[in-house]
C-alpha cells in the first residue's frame, strides 16, 4: 500500500464567502484513507496487516496526518475519501461546509493528561495546572476540547491561566522527559509511553472528564458515498471486521499496532487497554462536543445531525 505523509494540505478556496472544493473522482476500486499515528487507528492497522481490504477487492492508499485539522483540510480539498479522525475536528469541518458524513464509530476515550513525575506532588488535580505549560496535539483537536473542558470545570481560563502549546505526541513525550513542559494531553500510546519511561504520571484519563465520550469516528466524503456506494459499503465492512478483531484479539492487535507505530509491544498492550474500540457511536457526547465548540467560538452553528451522522450503511453491514 502506498503511504504518503501529509503534514498539511491547505487547498481550500474561498469564493464569494463559500468554500469551493476540488472534487476528485476516485477510480473504481482505489480508496484514499487518512489516519493519525496513534492507537485510535488500530482497526485500520489491523485491516492493512491482515489484508482485509485486498480480500474485498479494494486497493488502499493511506495518508498520515499529525492531527485532525490538517486531515479535514485534505478531506475538503478532495485529497482523501475516508478518514479515521476525531469527532471534534469532523464537527468543525462539517460546520465550515466540508461535505462529509460520520458513518461509524472508531473508538471512545483513549487520551490522558500526564504530568511530570517530579511535579506530581504539586499537580494532584486539574486546578493545579494553573501557571503550568501543557502540551496538546493541536488547537481544534479532540484533546484540545477535552483539556479546555477540564480546565473550565476546575475554574481556570484556558487562555490565561495555562500556557497551552502544540506538539506531536512523540515530541510531547520527549519534552516531558526533558522537563520542557509540565504536562501534556495526548492520545495513546503517548501517555503510557511517558509512564513506562519513568518520568510521567497519569493525572486523568479523558474518560474521567467525560465518561465513554466519543473520540474518533469514520468519516467519508459525501461524493464518495454517492458515486461509489458499493465501495463505501465494502470499506465500512472492513472497518467493522477489523474493529471486531481488535476487540477479540487484543494482544495480536497490540503487536500489529506496535509495529506500525514503532513502539515496544509491551507499551501497546497496556496503552490499548485505555481505548474503547467500537463501531457504535455515542451520539450524545458528539452533540455535547458540538455545543462546547460553539461556546468556544470554533463553530457558529450546530450541525444538521440528520445529514452529518448517517448510519444507514453501518446498519446494512453490521446488521
């Protein structure tokens, strides 16, 4: 499979106040899938390793992204057809006119706030992050939304009381070890890696901020579904099979994910225990995220849920 690392594809044209998108018509059996290098994409890694796409007659090109926002830019530009992506950037993209649909769940929870071990005695609660430097994946990511939620609940102003900086997960882990930051909120396996290396202490899993909150979702471009409905259904079928494999064979899934992400297998076995893999959607938490995004000013209007979330194909595939 062809793998292209896409660090940021910004090809969005503004025409008369509306977004104009470059529509790409995929060939009959080639699907371009975006993902991020974290445990949240384990189902995709398993599907590739077990050649599930090939067995369905699908050729796949995978595109790696640092975080959700640049992945949505690729969706907007028609550079990818399908994305494993956080529901927060997906909501933001849809609200800005990107023609996408959520067609299935990927995982719930799966990120954590980790503090430096030498600061753990001082940072025992979220309110203790006041005046601290905290790394997150990217503004507009699901980790950004979770961090701001936790800080606001603790009575802190995210923009004034905490120094929030953007870092890729691997960089955040290294920065914590080098004492360049006081804490981070990142997806697995970053939190487990910092703990295993001995310089990080897990302060709070995101599941403690919002229990069973939706994290990543499977998104497809509307034109891909409309022009290639059978292909879209096959992709979804593979996602369902791969997710079931992750659920039923956690050790093998951890081995595959460890190889893909180039981290120790024992780290993945522990890290993936903090992720709830499921094709089902927690729609209530997605709607809560949308309301919070509106409060933050990230979006102006709530999505048209009947259009944005479309589970018809999932019901056909999963029964």
